[in-house]
C-alpha cells in the first residue's frame, strides 16, 4: 500500500520484520508497467535476525549553514 504523506514523501506498507524506513522521497518509487508480478523474499540482512550495528563513538562531526 502506498500513501502520500506530504508533497514529496510517500509511505509504504512493509512487512513487520523489515529493518528499513517505510517513508520514501517521491523520486524513489517507480511506476510498474504491465501485468508481470514478481515478489522476492526480503534480504536476510533486513529481516531482524542479525544484530543491529551501532556505532561505538563519533569520530568527527560537521555543521553546515544554509
């Protein structure tokens, strides 16, 4: 399921085990043309079976002004 969250953001309904964010910029989803349907299994790295990588410490930071 795809829902529009703003002028440039869309939310996708992903499986509960997915470890990726469900909101995407409008330029990312692509239109599907035709009737061919392929559904692949979610990569094992994204299914939550593996430990989450957490940084030990921040080595450097940068601040930008706009």
